[in-house]
């Protein structure tokens, strides 16, 4: 998990892309119909002009269902983190969330994949306020798609290297790619010496 978070912080530096950090403040679930104050953070990076890929700490949950008993809603934590994909079209967006792994034997990550959309209702500089709705692509054993309505805030930041760091990075890449008499420098670390 630390590697994924590291990747989403470091990749924007090397690709000169835009880092996006967002949080969901309010969550209303179809099944419970009550307002929950949550603080789920997401961090991602634009992979092209309209698509963001990232990771969120929003839990993927499932109901505990046993035949003959009332289900216990959202009592099983399938995954503590999810990957997300968000595609923008002007003020609208489509999103998909997929759990990184499944901690429950009988539930796959595809059973907890969520799909939805949203609308940016207010935007100021690099700060956006949005409302979104997402649901499970495959319903649970009770036939519910477990929809969720959420209100969130997103902030964007352009990530660029200072000129000194760019030159240093270029020198490092050139140094690694410079041929030696015994091969390239990276082979020095992989060879076994006796």
C-alpha cells in the first residue's frame, strides 16, 4: 500500500502532470437513508487531459448475509483502499472504484466494483465542489446495488521540477546510460562478484 501512495506522489513529478487531491465530506447511502459525515481522501494524477487514475482510502464494504437472518449492513470490510478512475467531460464526470484486494474469501473485487457519475456544481481557481452518485455494478445477495450519494471537494496542483532538479535528473539518466567497457552501469549492481 505504501508503494501505491508513493507512486501517486512521485509519478506526477516525473511526468510533469497535475496532482489531484480530493475528499468526500458527506455520504448518503440508499439502504440507510441517513447522512454520514465521512472524511475519505483520494489522491490521483491525470494520465491525459480528461482522465484521472488514483487511490482512495474509502473502504469497500459488504453486508453479512446468512439465510434466515436479517443482513448486517456494511459489516464486512472487503478492502481498506480502492483504485479509482475518473473521466471528465466539462462539468460532468464518470467514475469507477475498484477495491485493491479482497479480504473476504467469497467476495471478489469485481463484486464490490462501483460505477457512477457526478457534477461539479461550483469551481473556483483549482478548487472544485462536486456531487456524485455511485452504485455496485453487481448487486449483493439481497439484490441491492447499494447506491451512495456524496458531496466532495477537489483541489488540483501542477507539479514541476525546479530547473536545478531537472538538470540533476537528466545528468543521472545520462550517467546511467553511458556505456562502460563491461556494459552499462545498471549491470554493475546486478552482477555477482566473487
